[in-house]
């Protein structure tokens, strides 16, 4: 009875606390000079950070643009980031013909009207399928993977139970990616200052995510047991990015996740994965624009601002 009364009283205090004292007012700030205003406004002047210059709190097109179009039914507007690589890996695995154009997100191409018409969320990857009339737009990497796998009836399990398990992991990946990229990657690599609280919070979550995968992969060749699928294709580039993108092998002790390590090696050996990793990229072996398999044999120049 006494415990119950204490619980009710503390719950009531917690309920009324926010209305009397704002949560932000009750905490110290970092930097200490910062006071949280009543109403948020975008920072004026140099926002700092890798993406500070392109971020705005509004959606929609910022300029009138057109996009290039090649001869294949599938037109991909993307970039060789993990979200972009998921799609190019799948396209290469499926052996489909497609034209892939790089979208330079540092030049704000994603906010041009032509891109926004395909993806109102202004993020790569985005795709148009001209094999149907009117052309089908597909955005969100998970949606593109599902669209292509279902269209081709490949790399998605046919058995309903296995299919659901594959979807579980595809959706898990889509839900966890922002913690790895926007959370850990942002504060560990891109933020203009090292903030202990933010790095701790997202390193914790990044390690937890890799551990979820490691435990799941115990005794399994692929994410959906013996069947290589779009779940593997979605997850692989993000785990790779922790190493090659953020250089966090040592920091996160990634070597200790033995099942993930073995699975990464298996996936990474696939020729289609190796080709997909190169499309719309900016490294020395990048295939900046992809129009045919022959493009993998020729050199291409990286975009200057990436
Ligand atoms: N949930 C989206 C995320 C896509 C995404 O975040 N794309 C990033 C590159 S990896 C982007 O286009 N960023 C540009 C921007 O934020 O303006 C998906 O999976 O397709």
C-alpha cells in the first residue's frame, strides 16, 4: 500500500514537471553558453560539419532542374553510399540492365525539382521504372529492394515463413541505419566537435546493433539461414561502412564479432557485390556512371566536390 502510494505520488510529480519547468531548462548546456530558446530557429552563419551547408528545416524543390536519362527501362539516381550500394548490389545480382547516374548530395542536386519529383524526401537512392506506363517512381532503399526482388521473383524467399523472416531483417536494417549513419557516423566522423555524450550514446547503439546481427548469424550462412536474400544485401553495406566509411574497426572492436566477420567475408567475395560497391562511387575504382557491364572495365573520374 505504502509503495503504491509513493508510486502514484512520484508519477504525478513526473507528469506535472514538464509543464512547470521545461526539460531543457533543467539541464546544463554544451557549450555552457548555450540557452535553449522557447522556439527553435535554424542556426545563422556557418552551421559547420560536413552537411551543415545543405541542411534546411523545409522540404520540397529548391530549384528547377532536369535529370539525365539513359536507354534502359530502369533509371537509378544515386550515390555510392551504403544506401545507394544496397540497390546497385541488387541490380548487379539480378543481372538487370540499368542506367545509374550519380547525384552529388554535396551540390544539393537532391533538392532539384526533377529529383524531388522522384523522391519528395530528397535523399538517394531514387529510381524510375519506364517498363510500366506511366513510369513508376520508387524511393527509400528498402522499397527499391523489395520492388526489384518481387518484380524478378529472386533474392526474396518464396516460402511465406522465410519471406516474413526476410522482411523482419530488411525492416530491422531500415530502422537501425539512422543510428549507424545519422547517429554514430555523424558524431564520430562528421560533427565539427567531439561530443562525449553523443559519441557514447551512438557507439553503444552501434555495438548493440552489430551484436544483434552477430548473435543472429550464429550457425547461419546468411541472414535468412541458407538463402542469400535482399536482407543480406541491405545489411552488408552498412556494416562495411563502419570500417571503410568511418574507420571505426578499433574503436568499436569490430573484430570481436566473429559471425559478422565471417558473413561479411562471404558476401564481400561475390562478384556482383564487388561491382555494386563501385557504382556511383568516388574511390579509385569507382564507376561514376553505369550504363552497361563494360563500364566496369573502364576508369571514371570522381566528382570533384565529393
Ligand atoms: N531511408 C533512406 C535514407 C537515404 C539517405 O539517408 N540518403 C542519404 C545518403 S546515404 C542522402 O541522400 N542524404 C542527402 C541529404 O540528407 O540531403 C533510404 O534508405 O533510402
